[in-house]
C-alpha cells in the first residue's frame, strides 16, 4: 500500500476512536448517545 494511503487510514482510525471510542459500533447505541429520548421518523 502507498504510504500516503496508510497515513490517511491511520488518521481516520484515530479520529473514529476519538469520536466514538474503541467499543463496538452498534447503530442503536450510537443513536441513543446522540439523541436521547428522540425517535427517528421517516
């Protein structure tokens, strides 16, 4: 892999860890953290 691409992936990984933590990314849990008590409407 090109070094610039590896750097990019590493930066994305670090940003995701900072934003979401290192736990599993369950969409239901993430939605509860962002919008407690709100229901999604279509």
